[in-house]
């Protein structure tokens, strides 16, 4: 639910400089996006449709939106150290990318 809300917030609210989405399927028209978005997705996710994510990704490219989607060879929840899907290596890489993204948008505001 958090990833979906992150993307919805990125489209609906003007107060943000950027948004980070973990596993959430974008559920708003991509042309409405006005801030940079970083998305993290698991290739073996049984909760999120990667076909839908890739469709939205192609629309974001077509609309020339500022975004980056990363795909990890893991399962939904690879960042959550409380569940079996947790992957320290993937979580660490996603966190590094997230911090770099936040630093980048912080410098541009």
C-alpha cells in the first residue's frame, strides 16, 4: 500500500520535490506526474504486476517524465528485514540508490 500511496502523492500533491516508490504499482495517469520518481521493484513479485509497472514505465518515457525504475532479482518485501523475502544485498543497493536520489533532488530544489 505504501508504494501506491507514494506514487499517488507524487501526482496529486505539489508539496514534494520527489518521491520514492517501493513495489507500488503506479495508479495515476503518468502524464500527470510533475516531480521526479524513483521506483524499486522485485522481479519475482506476486503482489505487484510487473507488466503494469513496465507499461507505466513506457508511458513515462513517452511523456519524458523524470524517473528511474530499478528491478531487483528478488521478491516483494526484499527491503523488510522481518520477512523471508529480505535480501541484505538488494536492500543495501536500493537504499544507496534512494539516498543518492534524495540527495540529488535536494540539491535541485
